[in-house]
């Protein structure tokens, strides 16, 4: 049987180490936004302190994420096509980086009592910026390594990103975010810069901190990683790009592997996005976790996710991205079901446990410790799923249309996340239950995996 590496075309020679290092550091630069702002510190802070109650907060956060996803879904393929026609990706990354940095800085002003809609608007601006910048960064991959090393490059990027998220989270918990019960950080210190725990200064600082982190570590990409030369002026690039996108969309009818993969990715990626968006928020409603405890939870998921991505990159080059994705989806389904089987007095739905008591240490109850365990399993599967998905798109994409197809890849990962996040939001509000709302992610994992079964992960012709 021919291995994926043997089937792959030779592709470009290996880029210089500093060029690859600059590209890899993009994942390191962006991950703290997802870890600190979206998942484990600012998002749960929004639910606990800005929204009316956890159920309303989960619903509103889902609405904001859904609207941002819709904007990304509509524009990503269009902008990708224009970039492919005109050449040059760094200028796009720079523009969207400004949105990420500006939106993240403004989150500092999200005090308790601030209008939830205003906070959601600012968070959406930052989210749109980071997602669009990622589309153009992903499209650089085929210019850096031969095709048979794409899996390792993608896995190394995700692993480094997770490591960046881990380091940033440790810094945030060690110096910025205080435990409300003690007033001290993870290191037993008073928060730096006079951040007031009562005013949730550490929680609000997650935005500016992630912005500063991004600015520092994205610079090597601009300095050392080569870009595709500019080929057309702006107006000509728009015209040529839209025409090329039209041709690409028409050609999808005759390219079953790409089309089926994009549909599968559309479904399972939306389930993963919803799980990440609401997993920490679910812990707030279930156990009353503070940002301190959520940050520790985030560290655990980041460690297992990074290890999973690193291992997944090697499995990808050996067995192909399709198998890695399917294995990851199976583990995610089981882990997510485990998360949803927990409440204050039960694990695995039927096993009675003692709830947390007043004065208990962090993660003192059996339910919380079980939540940590299944969360670690989810993190370990999420890393290789994301890495192999990026690798799969590279293997299936014609080189001259890589950015627009990554735009379609972004669309497929966002267009129904508008429905997934809003679906979780609506189901949560309708059932007045966070568990019922979040259970929707299981459907997305199962359906996405079923669709992927029919995809051949072969190189693009």
C-alpha cells in the first residue's frame, strides 16, 4: 500500500530554519488570545460578571461568536482568492493583526456593568482579526517545506501554539489573575501593576496581555519568512481573484475529495469551536469556578493539546491526516460525553458523589477532578484534530489556489459555527440548561466523522 508520503509530490525545498521558525511563531503568538480571552479567563469573566446570569451569559457569548463566525465565513474565501491573484500575504496578515490587537486592548475597559453588547462587539472585532490572519498564515505552508513534511510542520505549529498558550496562561495566573478567596495569584503573590481583584483587573488584563504577546512574537514572521511576490495591482487583483473564486467554486462539483472534506470539516470544526467556546463557561455554571480555577483548567488542556498535536503531526505523515482526524473525533466524542455526564452530585450520570463544600480547596470535589480528567482527554484529541485538518487541506489543494481554498477551509470551519454557537445558545435558553445546550456538540462530531469516511486524502492534482 502506498503511504501518503510516497504519494505526495516533491514540492518546494525546505525553507531556511529562520523562515520556518518565523512561521511557527505565528501559532505561538495567536494562541494566548484563544486560551486567555476566548476560553479560560475573559469569556468566563464575561459570563460571571457582565452577563445577567450564567445561562444568559452562555447564550450571549454564543451570539457574539456566531456573528463573528458569519462575517469570517462570508469574507474569508473572497479575500483569499484576491490574495492568490494579487500575490502577497503579509500585508493581509498585518491588516488583520491590527484588528486583533486593537480589539484585545479595548477589552481592558470591560468593567462589570458594561453593556454586554458593546463587549461582544469588541471581542468579535478581535476574533475576526485573528481568524483572518490565520487564513493567510496557513496558506504559506506549501512554500516552506516539501509536501511529505506538511504534517510535521502543521503539528509542530499547533504544538508550539499550545506551548505558547501554556506559558501565557502560567504568566497570567502567576502575576495577573488573583484567586478571589485569597487575593493572591497562583504563585502566592499580589497581582502586578496594582490590578484589583475586586474590579477583576486580572481578568480584564487578559485582552491587553494577549495583544502585547502577539505583537512581540509575530515579528519574526514579517522579518524572516518569505512571502509570495506581489503580481497585480489592487483593482486587478480583486477582479482576477473574484473570477478565480467563481471558477474554483464551480470546479468543486468535479472535485469530490475537496468538496466532501470541506463539508465534513464544516461540521466537526463547528462542534470543536462550540466546545472550546463553552467548555470553560460550563465549568463556571456547574462548579462556580473563578478565573483562577479556569486558568488552571486551561493549563491542563493546553499541555495535553500540545502533546497531542506534536504526536499527531508524526502520525499524520505516517498514516495520513484522514485517519488522525477520525481517531481524534472518536476520542472527542467520548470525552465530551464525559464532560456532559457530570453535575454537582453525579459523575457518569448515575454515580453519586459529594458536592464541593464551603472552604474546600480548588478542585476539592470528585466531580471537579473527574471534569479535569475528561477535559484533559478532550485537549489531547483537539490538538491532532486541528493539526491534521490543516494538513489535509494542504494535501488536497492545487498550489496556485491554496489561499482561496484555505479561505473556503475557514468558511467550512465557520459557516455552521454560526449555527452551532447559536444552536447551543438557543438550546441553552430554551431548556434553561447549560448541559442540554452543550450536548449539541456530540451531534457535530458524529456527523462530521461519518462524512469524512468517504474522503480520499490524496495530494491535489
